C-alpha cells in the first residue's frame, strides 16, 4: 500500500518494510519481486536478476512467476540482449491466462518482435494490450508503425490520428503522420510537422534536428528554396559552416574552390578554428549543400561537401555530388577521379558504379567498358537496383545506334534487349518514368508515332510535378514526335520550353533541333537566328556554320521566287547571299586541314549556286531600285502639290481672318466715335439748359402765340430734317442708340413758370423717348424710334437760338413730385 502512493517518503517506507519481510523470510516471492522491481529502476541489473531467479525457484504460482520472468526480461532488454529478453517475455506471457491479469509482458514482447521485424506477431501482442487499455497511446503508436512497415498506410494514418485525438500534445504522433503523408498529401504533411514543432516550442523542449530537416526537405521538394534554407539553418545552428557561408572562414576560399580533392585548406583552418561536426547534423549539412547546388552556388556547396569528407571520409555520397558538380562543369576526368575515390571506400557501391558507367558511355573510347560497370551495379543489389537496369537498356539502345558498320540483325537484337530491360523495370516499378521514356523511344524508332506520343505525354505530365525528377529528354522526344508528324508550331514551342526550363537557353543541341524545325517550316530567318545562337555557344562546331550557310541560301532562293518583292527584301537577299558565299568559302578552307563531317566538293556546289543567285539578285535589285526611284519621284511631286494646296488654303484662311479682324476693328471704331459724339451732344444739351433767359423767352413766346407755335414747329420740320441730314450725315446709323440721360429729359419737360403746357413739343417728346400722338395722327402710322430720335436732335438744333434767349427759372416744389 505504501508503494502504490507514488510518494517518495511512502515509497521509502514501503521498501523498508519489503526489506524487513525479505530478512524475515528470504524466499518470499512477493517481496523478491517488489525488490527486483525497485533495483531495476536504480540500474542494479545484477541484483534484479538474482532476486528474480530466487523468486522463480521459490514459487509455483503462475502470476508471481510471470512477474519474475518480466523482471528478468526487461533487465536484459535494457542491457540490449534482445534475444534473452524475448525468451523471458514469452515465458512471462505463457504464465498468464489472460492479458487482464498482467499486461506488461505483452508490451515488452511486442517491442522485441517489432525489433526483429516480426510485424504480425508484434501487432497481435499490442492488440492484446489494447484489449486492456484501449487508449494506450504507446501501443497505438507501435501499431501505427507496424501498419506503416506492412505498407498499409491508410490504417497507419488512421491509428496515428486516433493518438492525436487522445493526446493532442503528443508531438511524436504528429511527426509520424507528417512522414506518412509526404508522398500523398504534401500540404497536410507540412501542417502536421509544423504542429509538432509548435508543441515542442510550447513545452520548452529542443526541436529535433531530424524534424527540422524533414520540413526543409518538404520545402525543397516544392522549390520553396528560401523556406528550405531557413529550416536547414535552424537545424544546423552555429558551427564552422556559418563561417564558410559568410566567407569569413579563410581568405583562400576563392582560390581553393575548384580543387575538389585537396583537403589542405581544412587542415590549415583546423589549426585556428574548431571544425566540429556532430554526427546528427551530417545529413542536414549534406541536404543544405544540395540546396546550394540547386541554387547554382556550387562553390559553397563543394566546400560543404568537402567539409563532410574531411570529418567523415567514408561519406560516399559527398564524393558523388562533387563528381556531379565536376561533370556539370564539363570536367569529365575530374568527375571520374572523384567517383574512383568513392569506389575505393566501397567497390560495390551501386550508385558510384552506375555513375561511372554513365560517364564512360558518353565517350567513344570507353563506352564498351560502361556495360561492365552497369552489370556490377546490378549484381551488387541482387537485381533490385532499377537504375542499373535502366542503364543497361540505354547501353543496348546506344549500341544499336552506333555509327559503326554492323549487321542489321545485331541492331535489332540490341533494341529488343533494350525493350526487355525497360519492361523489367516497369514490372518492378510501374511509375518509373525513365523506363517509360525508353519504351517511347523504341516505338518512335519504329515510326509508331501515336504510341510513342502517348508514352511521352504521360511521362511529361508525371515529371512536371516534382523538382527531384528532371527529365529534359522527354520534352525533346515529344518535340521530335511533333516534328515527325508535321506539327512544327507545337515542336517549336516544346523545344523552346525545354531549352528555357532545363538549359537556360545555353544548350547548342537543343538550338540545333529548333533550327531544323524552323528550316522544315520554311522559316528561314528564325532558322538562321537559332543557328547563330548555337554557334555562339559552340563556336568550334563547323556543322552549325554549314547549316547557317544553307539557311541563307534557302532564304535568298525563296525571296527571288516571289512574284512581288520589295526593295528591302531584294537588298537583304543580296546581303544574305554574300554572307553565305563568305561562310562556305571559310568552310572550304577549314575542310582542307580537318574533317568536319561535310564534303569539300559539296561546298563548292553551294558556292557556285549562291554566286548564280547573287548575279540574278543584283539584276532584280537594280530594277527594284530604279522602280523605287521613280516611285519616290512621283511621291515627291504629289507631296509638293499637296504642300502647295495646303499653303493656298492657309493663305485663304489668313486673308479671311485679316478681313474679319479689320471689320471688327472698324465696328469698334464706329462705336467709339458714336460714343464720343453722344458725349458732345450731352454737353450741348447741358449748356443750352443752363443759358440765362432761354426758358423765359420761350415761355413768353408760347404764351403769346398759343397754337400758332405748334404750327411753326411743324412747318419748320423740313428745315430741321435737312439740317439734321447735313449735320449728321456720317453718323446717322448709330446716333439713335445713345439716348440722353434721364436728368436731361426731366429738364426738357419742365415748364419755366411752374405750369406744364398742354402738349409738349414733338422734338422734346422724342428726345425724352415719348411717343408723339399728334404725329401719329397726321401720318396715319406710328413713327419709328429712330426717326423720333433723329427729329428730336434736329429740332433741338433749330430752336437753339430761341432757347438761348429764354431765362431759366427755378422750378417749383411741385415740379419735382410731378
């Protein structure tokens, strides 16, 4: 009861009582088992074994014996003696009638069986544990691992998901889920791995290097290189690799970066800096170097690979990556030497043998020995290495297409052997894209275009989703199929995409394929451009120069065959023919010293034909230039006529504009003159109204004569009109517009004596803007405003002497109100 409290003081008290029980009776099985259990946790395995064996010999009770066997089994288990532990676990299980009585030996037995790869029996043992404890996470995780090893990924995923539901803080279950989902669901795998990292950070535990390395690999696979680099750096932490990345490790890095086999740099560096590289970080450092290699930073990548070799000389993959970098730099000899260093470590390493065979297959001198290396790689893996099978198939296809003279039956035999090898690979791995690509090539060789196109299309679609599978050959092969079927536009697009995606437009062979497609499509200028780019990349390839000359010749001939040609086209034809003659002449000189794959007599034929075309082109050029000259003259005459018409039109518009402006100026001048005249008239009226005695004489005269004055005024109208006409002959059109001010009209209408007359004079009424009813009665129709104004002004001039004799009188108070 004290031991079950799980408290330190009570446990010490309980063990003291067990010791006293043992002293009282040394063969008490129950006390012996409890003491053995205690000493197991203290690490005193010899005591555990002695106590357990004594308990076994002193009891025949099944459950007690099972506990004794269990103590012995886990003691050996902890020491690494798995076989002995397994036997004791099995003996413990046999003493138990049902798992509910004592379940612990089933856990140990399942672990030992899992260790030895007996997955089915291990699964049965853990399932018995789950019968007693259905939510035991450790047993569930073990069952999940067993399902994963048996290839039942769906059951394994479901089991680990159950663990995460039972214990959401179990980071190991999330890690296992992430690893299981890498192949099928990249996003879910990344999410589970990130969740595991989050749980570890919240718990304050250190994140394992393996977990961060897995996250970095997932990012790397999806080409998210920046995130992958962050994960790798976090996993690596601080170390000498940081100095290497920063360039602060030594001043001779730049000079030493190409010396792949020289380790003296690290020997010098080790004298001043510690070059410690923990074994658990080697794989991550290798992956980081692989990432730098993918980013084309081969200098830093090679330094990291050599650091790994310096600390771990048996790390063969680092040698192979250095060999691959040397191969990319076209240093085949150095690559072979590095692979030889790897084979010195392990002469049967299949990857090194296959890589060496691939390098030898590219050389005409060593291609026969490549077959032996491929066979050695196949034998080293007992025929389980698909790459060696593929390379053997490639070797047979290469042998069938060799330029040496051989019997046709040997060619057919090699191709059938290649087909057999490719099919064997597909039987082992149905998704092997390289084997499918090889089969497509063999069908294309037999002109079975539809079958080959279907195979290439499937491989192209499968390879597009992974960064680790680079198959530029399938792009080129599919373009070849389009070319063979006459689909030149699709072929051009496929060649261009392949050159840009895999070779960054720096592969002369792909450009040669592209120029050939342009040639067959009669796109001569595009063909010439592609060939010129290829010559820039491979200047020593004289076949490219020969093809450039042929493309110039074809372009010129096709231009001269046109019914309608422009002068520029004919001039371009002459220039192209001259360049073609120059190219063929240079090739003729070069062929006298070395053989470049073309016949000198054929070049002379091309030169003669180009000269013949050049003579004809010069005649067409002269005729076209003459016609162009005449056309230009006609166009110049037409242009001059158009310019003259435009000048006349502009002159006419300018003349109309000047006339319009002059008219506006005249009108403005007349308006100003009228305003000035009106001002003079106003001044005259003001002067006449202010003259002494004028209004008095006028009033007296009106009183004496009465109505006779009216007649006099009427009778004097003719004189008034004549005088007005003479006096205002120039301004009569505009005088009526300027009326006298209101004050003048008021003064004119006032009576000097204070009494208004019965009827105002006509000219005063007109001057005041009032209608003359008597005049309307006499003439029978109303007078116009203009006539009334004119008459008012003329009468005022006639009566001016009379008005001067009239003395003005001050108006009465009633006049203002009236």
